[in-house]
């Protein structure tokens, strides 16, 4: 009888876990083609081919968002709904021997399901942004969509690079050259039991064969393991996405390039609580973007003062 094994998740507890329990992954409702790169019965961990070369010019894209205040919106007829004032930012960092932040852009908005005047404060202006409803989840989703739109804008303006690594799903940016979506957490099971044991067998710098997924949108994917401390069988595993319209030879090149390039940027546990998946360039960009959002306490005070001024004026 095998003894019970206990492993500590490498991520700090306040960040949850990079992967749900093996039995908790939600099976994908979409179609998956496992025979894209190799036949299903030949699935095994893959190392970069002999012709693969590490790319020296890599651009990373990331975004952050923050709720600065929750508001009550009272319409002319006396009905009251919820809203939020939020800030979000997106930017790029280029790594080509040195790491240079090339773009940081901040935007703000007042999200509500009914149209309201923009909030002008001493520190910033929160322009009205429509939300589908005043439900808390719908409001946060509206902020998230604005952040994704801004990420798309800075991605398109990033310029040429050997790799363009988008932190999160690639959706909406599939047409960008050398673009790869980078997913750190796993909540959905894309691989059936027939081949799912290939992922735990990956060594650092190895990837799975490429597969095609069709859900609400179509993309090519592969799993990749980064170097780092041991934990559960999926420790250090990320999923990469590329455009489904990319020819297979180009997909292989992109997949092998990520397997060679991304391990160089893997974070370490003593420096990042989400190591190794939270890559150093992304972590550094995230810190800078959060700084650019401004002081949350100060913005909150200015929002309260602006709201009080509106009440006084209308009273």
C-alpha cells in the first residue's frame, strides 16, 4: 500500500492556486482536435526541435484594474441603482538584453446601467461607461472588458517582436504577428483522460503537442512547464494559445520558441508569490501599472468630495 503523499502548493495562499483539484476541472464544452501535430496515440512530452532557436526580442503585454469607489445612482424618477468608479491600465515591456517598459496607459470610468454625468475630481475624471446591469458581477465584467480593449490597443501598437506574449487569453488579438496568449491558471479541462497524463510528465522546458480547441472561439493551444519548485503534478504548467489560422509549421515554431524563451523569465518563489508562472517581466510591468493607477485613498477622497459637490449643486 502506497503511503499518502502531501505536497505544498507553490503559490502563496492569498493568490489561491494555479489549478483546481484534478476532479474539479470543468470539462470543456467545446470540440478539441488532438491530432493536429501528432496522432493521439503518439502524444508524449516534446522538447524543442534541433532547428528551434531562442528569440532575443520578446514583448510582454499586461493589464490591471481597480475599483476606486462603489456608488449609488438615483435617477430622476427616484429609482436607485448601483455603479462603480474604476481605474484600469495596460502596457508593454520589451526584453532584448534589457527590460524596457515601452507603454503605460491609464483610463478611468464610472460604470452604471443608466446614463449619468461623468465624475470630475481634482485628481482625475471618471467618464460614464455603460454596464449591462447594476449587478456587481456585471459591473466588474464591464471594467474587465474595458481593460481588455486597452490591452488590445497597446498590443497592436507594440511593434515588431520575435514573440508577443499576452498575459491572458489571446482572444481579440489573434491577428497580431507572433502573438501568444499566456494562461497561468487552470479551471477547465481541455484534454481527455486519453492524453491528460502527458501534462504531469512534462519536464521543465517541455511542452505537449499542439491541439485545436473550438468553444466560443477557435484557437491552437499547448501546455508548457516552467522551471521551479516542486508541488502538485501541474506545478509550473502554463497554457499557451495561438491563432487557429496559423499554419502548422508556424505553430510548431511558436510553440518551440515559447519552450525555449519563457523558462528564462520564470520567477522564483523568494521573489514572487505566484512563481514560477508569474514571469518576471509581467510582474515588473504589473507593479508599474498599479503605481500609475494612483493612490487609491486619495482618489476615493476626491470622488467623495466631487459627489458631495454634485449633491450641493442640485440641492
